[in-house]
């Protein structure tokens, strides 16, 4: 007789292995791999009837897959133009960040825009709150419309019954972790339940052309709760993030089958609802009359959108055996590397001092172009010297102390010029003759005039320190 093999499965992400291990090989969680029973041998499947015959790709009609705007321009920017019929979107974020408020606004706008269409209603299914609680929020944000249907359900079969009765064009499920089915074992939110519920919702969405938006929870590490397979099944994965103590909210796309994944949408969340911010750069700058040591302004690119942001640093004497290195809104290993370059190449010693580096407005800067701004802010705080308030700096800092060029410098400088900055420190070679007619050089290695700004190109971090702190 053939020997049966026992399979082991991770209860967190669903990863399977043929032997027991203490740590999951997918999500790296300890103690979650348990025996899942005998692994069934692979079955031989014979050919069967097809649902639709294969056609030449040029004969496929794409009109049914055109995007439909949601009414929120910032969300449409991230989605690539809007929602696609039959698409399944997963929106994840921390509790209380505003996911339900955003989707309630989207549902109201969609139902109002499609009020004259046949079958143009919107179904909002809540599994976390009662229908009365959602209605109170809808009254507060002005999202009560005639074509918006509301149901409070936690059973998949009841949810599909509402879909049959309402026949919506947009379905919102808040949240996927609260919906379960009696057809499979496990509690709602488990790996098996999420996989089964999501697969059924995707099947219904594709068959009927319903745009489905699923709300997903996140773990304490910031990853989407449930099996990793969930992100592979859906068409679009969005992250809704922001500081809970700030009104600024941002949406990023980490997966999008219908558009780009390098766009950022900014929103203002208040008591009366959520609105898009087409020009959020001013939110990431502090306003002061006199320059303060330890601050530097930079320009980061989020997709094709330049954002002007401020980096602040505080260097103080430490009374601990190991001085603290704290960051907020920046990549901690990257900041540590910049501090090491400052100490070794520029002889700015900080081994007995605490260093705190942060961004303004709750924005998170992950680009290497912010290295130079971090270095200038830390150096200014260490020597107690401030830069002019009209100076920006951008560039990547290397371990040898060189300043490397970054992409999109001209687009970044144009955004800084629009906001009133008149002096910039950039890497050598960022602006080349012939790229634009707005360049005017004053000598081979002198300053460059670009759209009313004075631009200084530097080769090393030492040169950048000299140029930035002497700029007027």
C-alpha cells in the first residue's frame, strides 16, 4: 500500500510543508505550524467543456473593462482612473484610520452617479457594525442616497442572498475577516474561512460584472491579516495609512492589474467626511518666522507626484551608555548609515549624543533622495547652525561621502520653485545642458539658474555642507 504523507499548515498564512517546523517559512511566525492531516495525492483531471471558446486577442471587446470614476479624484489617481466592473479591490489599514468612512463616501458617490442606470445600485455589507451605526455615520458625512443599500451580515450565504435581491454594480464588504460560511471548518477570520469567502466573492464578481471592495484588517506588523493568498486572488491591493492624531490620510497601491502602483492619494479626514487633497505639499512643512538649526526641506517623488517635505533633527547630549537613535517617518537603517558617513567622512562626532530624526505632518519618506536632507539637518543640529528657510536639498549619500544623483530632479525643482523656494543643493550632473532651455550656467562649476532658482551642484557631502550653510 502507498504510504500516506502528513501535511503541516501554518495557521497564520496557510503555508504548507511536508514536515513539522517550528517557524513558518512564509510569514516567519513561531509556533503556528500544526498538523493538517494526510496530504491527498494529486488527481488526474481530464479535459472538459469550456465556458467560452478561445478568441484571437484582437477580437476581445474591452469596453466592459473600462474604468468608472469614483468621484474622488485622489482615489481615481491611485486606481488608474477609477473602478473596473468585475474587479475585486482589497483596502487594508489600521483600526480607526478611516477605511469605513472612505468607502461609505465612495458608495454614496457611486449610487448618486448611477441613480438613472438599470441595476446601478450599491450594496454596503457591514459585518462589524449594526446598520443603525452605519446610518449615523452616513448622516454625519452626508452619504445618505436613494440607491445605497445597507445590510448587516456575517454569513456568506446571506450576503450572496442580498446580492441576488439588490443586483448591485458596486459591492462593499466591511470587512472580509468578519464574514464566514458554514461550508468549511474554522471561525471567521481564519485562513480557511477567508480563502473560501474570498473565492466565492471573486467568482460572483467576475460572473456578474460587480465591482467588489473588501476591507481588510492588518496585523501589528502592518501586514494584511489572513493568508498571503488573499493578496494574490484580488485584482487591486490598497493600503490606507496615516497618523491617527493627524487629519492627513494617504492611499498607496501595492498591486494594481488595471493601473500604476507608484501613485499616492492624499485625503483630509474630518468630522464631516473625507475630501481629496490635490496639493498636499504645504502640509509637510512647518511654518516659522526664523530658521531653526536641525531642519532641512527636500522634495520626494511619490509616483509621478513631487511632494515638498521637511526633515527635522535633534542632537542632544546622552546620559545613557548606548545613545539613542530614534526615527519617525524615515527608514531607520538608512538614517544610521547617514550618521556613520557624517562621523567618518565629515568628522562630525555623535557617539555620545542622542539623535532624533523625524518628518513633519506624518508623511513617510522612503526614497534615497532624502539622504542629503537628513545629513544637513543632523549636521545643523550638532553644530547649532541653521540654514536659510528658502533652501532645499536632495540627493543620495554614499558610504564614500559622495552625493549621487536621483531621478526626476527637474520635476522636483519645478515643484519647489512653485512653492517659493529659491536655492537648491543637488548632486553633480543632475542638470545637463540640452535637457531644458531654462538652464543658465555661471561658469563650469558655478551655480545654475533654473526657473528662477539658484541651483548648486555638489560632488561630496563635505561640499554640500559648505554650500548649504553659506547660502543666503
